[in-house]
């Protein structure tokens, strides 16, 4: 039997020594560890390499893309199997990977449907939170303005889609939202406009000058990448550049890569979050229309550096509902604090509670290594370790029980090295 049909390899246990650890695709995994601790190289990249089905992967570095790109393009049985190559599409707003097949995506497409317009707007605005907090705004304020931003953007997307307008028109409105009369007019007058959305729009754009000013700034931040003509031309359909057919790509076991970068001036997170939501919705639609009632083989979402790449507002609900439909989730973050900033304490804890396996890489000097486990209050790793310590997770032999690794102080053992050999290139 090929175990990669059922799950991905996590590593080998230290205690008891040498037991192979695998994570079933219907189990979710959260990976925490400081930068450079091995989250990508030791866990996420190998999981993606071995995965036989369609996948989405978020990335912050070109190196991480190159770790898996060629392999993910190869036919299912390997380069020599003679089968057809698997498709890939890379959303690459900063042109870090010239020459790779590009992902072209239209943010307005489909927004005639108010439900889709709302989800898309919320995804774009969720991507502003981490940047706003890093810029000095408190996280609760950042989340408030993200919610106000969503009301504005959903109205703009819906109004544009209803009247056949394009992203260019939306950007014209975003450049000066308070003065833009067209979208409010469309939402008031159009026979198919969602009722009351003109009220939501004007409520978010009228009120105290401070509040409106912050909302406008956040709306512009959510769409900021598109204000760069070269980025817009690269990501959005144009003459001779149709939008990528995501359903077709996923049906052929393809891979969607979202390649961002750490950039304090131009965060790709709003755009990447919105595209990721669309890809996950597409995978869900495949599951719902499949005769098996699920995606086969499973679809893998490898959400690396989740808080800074794709802080999906829907992640908790998806992890709860969709893992049974063949959508598998692995996310990575550097610290627990990052998760709290994005999601708020309550939502972050719920997300943590829903994660079947928690893998913690110790050794960093960030709050990850000293923070207490949010659910059991045990310190995740022994403080002061200088070298990367052992992550671990539930053994596949006890699949019905959620088990969490909370470090040596909880288990009573003290791993002195990584529990498995970790070569500097991802293992297959
Ligand atoms: N392509 C590579 N070749 C060699 N070493 C690498 C490569 N990518 C990362 N590393 C090193 O491996 C270690 C783990 O990196 P990585 O998995 O990217 O960390 P994380 O994802 O936790 O930030 C780091 O010390 C990093 O410098
Ligand atoms: Mg990484």
C-alpha cells in the first residue's frame, strides 16, 4: 500500500524510538516555530512533494517554491511514467519567479452573487490585519477597520459585477471611496442588487472623520497591490490573458502557489487571502459535485506562514467541515501571538482546539518557546534550548483521539535531538 494515498509523513518518533508518524489527510495540523526552525523544509515541503492530489501552497520565499515546483509538475507516477504533466499556476505579484506558469485571477468575477461578493470582500480585508498591527495599530482596532472595509468592498465588488464594470472601475472608487457616488447609486437602483447594501456602504463611509479616515485607509490598503500597474497587469485578466481555470487545474491534480514576500510597504496578504478562499471554494465545489461526495485523491492546503500570507477568515469552519470532504489542512505560524493578532484570542483558541495535531519547533527566542500551551497551560518546549527541539504529533495508531504534543515538560522526556533525520533537502 502507498501510504501517501492516506496521509503525509510527519517524521519518526523519539519515544518510543523510531516509530513512523503519519498524519491522515482528514486530520488537521498546525505547525509553530521561529523563523528558520524547519517548518517549511522539514514538514510542509515534504508533505506537498509526496501528496498525490491537487494542492494549494502559500509561500514567502522563492526558494520554497523551487523546493517543490518541478516535482509537482511531474506526472503522477514520476517524470519517467509517461503520463501527462500536472498543471501548476503561480500567483506571483512581485515577479519573483519569471517564467513559471502564472495564475491570472479576476477579483470581480462572480460578484453578481452577493454571497460571493461578501466572502471575497471579507477575505481581502482580513489580509490587512497583520500589516495594520505591525504598523502600530492595536489588533482589535485593526479587526474593526477590516470589518468596515469589508462592507465597502463587498458593495464595490457587487456594484461593479452587476453593471459589467471591471477592476479598473473599482480602483477608481477605492481611490476616493467617500466621493464615489456610482456604487451607492447602483446598489440603490439596480434590480438585482442585494437589498440594504447601499445602507451598509454609506454607514461605513459616513460618521466621525477619524473613523471614516481609518476605514478609507484600510480599504486602500486591501487593494493596494492593484494600484501598481505592473502588478495589476500580471495578476488580472487582459487581452489574450484569460483567467486561470481553477476548477480544471484542480481536477487534473494541479497545484496553485501563492507567492508573497515580507514587505512592509506592499503586503500581498489581502490578495493572497482572497485567491486562497476562491481556490478552497473551488475544491469544495468539486467535493460537493463528486459522485463520491469528496475530493479524491484529497486536496491539500499547505498554508505556510498563515498569519502573514493568508489569514483566511473561514479557516476554522473549513477545518471543522471540509476535512471530511477530502480537503486537508496544514498551517504554519511563527508564534501564537501572530494567530491572536489575526483572529482575536477567542477565534485563535477555537482554531487551536480544532487542530488535530500541533507540531512545535522549539529553540527560537520568540514567544513561541516560552508561551504556555493555550489549551492545557503547559509550556510547549523547555525554555532556553539553543537547538531546534522535537516536534511531534498524534500517532496514526490512535486516530480517534486528538492528541497534542506539548513538549518535554508535559511528556516528562527531554528530546536531545530532532526525532527524525532531517536532511537539508526535503525528504520524499
Ligand atoms: N533550500 C535550502 N537549502 C539549504 N538550507 C536551507 C534551505 N532552505 C532553508 N534552509 C535552512 O534550513 C533551516 C530551516 O529552514 P525553513 O524550513 O525554511 O525554516 P522555517 O520554514 O521554519 O522558517 C534554516 O536554517 C534555513 O536557513
Ligand atoms: Mg518557512
